[in-house]
C-alpha cells in the first residue's frame, strides 16, 4: 500500500486541542495527519495547517496548500521567503476569524472615549466624584468614520457603525471591488488625504504590507481635524507612531485608541502611556474564546473545497501580502 500524503498540523496543542485535532483526522481521510513543529521537514507533506518556516519551502516539492491559523501572514512574508515556491502552492488565511471581537473592541474603545470613561475610571479609583469635569463627551450618531481597509474586519466595523448612525467612507486598495453594508462611499488609497479632513474618526484595519507601511504618515495625521479620534487595530507600522504621539500631546487630535504598536510590548518610556484621551490595549482586540472553533471551521470548509478542486476561501496573494 503506497504511503499516504501528509497533512502537517503545526498549531500547538494549547491552540488546537486533541479533540479538534481528531475532527481534522475525521475530515482528512486519505491523509496521514501529523502534528509537528513549524520547522518540521516538509518532505512528503501536501497540506499544512498552521505556520511553516519560510526557508523550508524551497525543498517542499510536494506541498500544495498552506492554511494559516492566523489572519495575518507576517510570519510568511519574510526576507528569506524562497524566490521559487513549490509549483501550484496555494496559501489561505484565517481572515475573518477576528471580525466579531475586533469590531466590538473598536466600539468599546470609541464609546469609552465618547463617554469619558477613562477619566471616570481614574476618578473612581480615587473615590472622587467627577460629574462636573471638563471632559468633552460626544455621540457616535451622525459622526463621520473613515475606515482604512474593507476586509472582513472592516466590513464588520462598517455594519456596526451603520447601526450607530455613523456615516462611513471606506478606503481600500481596489475601490472597484465595492462596499459593504453600512458603507456610504468607497474610495481608493490614493484618495486617503482627500477624505481625512472630514473625518471624525479614523479606523485603521489594514494588514502590514510594503504598500501599507507608513500609510498613515505625518501628512495624513495633520490632515485630520483637531477633534478626530484615531483607532488602530491593524498593525503598528501602518501609522507613524511618533507623529501620532506628537499630535496627541500637542492637542492637535481629539484622542486615540491603540491596540497595535511599532514595538511590542510598548516600551515603558513611550509618551503614549501618559497621554489623556488615549486608550492603550496590549494587542488584545482580537482575543476571543471562539478563535479555535472559527479557525477550524475555515480549514474544514477549505479542506472540502480542496478535495473537490474548488476555489479556496481567503486565498492569499503572496505578492500583495494579503
């Protein structure tokens, strides 16, 4: 009997339980399902669920599909990615697995800033009644959101923003791809500076690629109105962190909610820690107890599609980085 092709699972046991691994084995009849490390040899491996060491792809002649356990592909898009990848290799992401928790996080932080909750929490810790403070509260109803990125996370944010009565302009690399429920207008990334002067809120959701690195630079930050709030749940390097901190410290922005940073953990001496009207969270916007079930569902659906030679969901363009 010939050897079965291998399906290598590199997701560690604390993220993919034995029960869930059993579901993979049940679905992957005809494959030798193995659990291994990210740097495991790829000889004889046809499918990978999880991550691999990019340098090992040069010798992975039989590899046909990598299903990333994460939505971002930062781990794969590295300088040592071989120029010649295995012929016919498909890469898919877990895009959308974070959509619900990140959208809820965006509005948790926006509402906290809108209602002055950081100041209220600080006053509560001091047993100090602060109802007559000078916090400038605002409502989300009628506010204008510029949403940078309209993938599954962006689409979920737009939908919730619409329910709050916000007016959403989405900025995406391919504006011809259309909008989403809750989006009033879609423009290309070349129009970012044109739409920022009218923004009450800028929400950044794009992944980190060569095109998005530094996209929200000093010029973009300067183009925002002085009352605008910046929310970043994409990647820290998309936003010029120094320019943002300077604008916030100088009162040239209304506030910020930041979950991602250029350097993580955020250094103790970062000026962002001590700024008023800034909410700092430690890259936890996507945390959810439902991650494993959602990511596994994406893989199992794609496995069925793969075996039927159908297009896979969340296919990644390695050249574009997403």
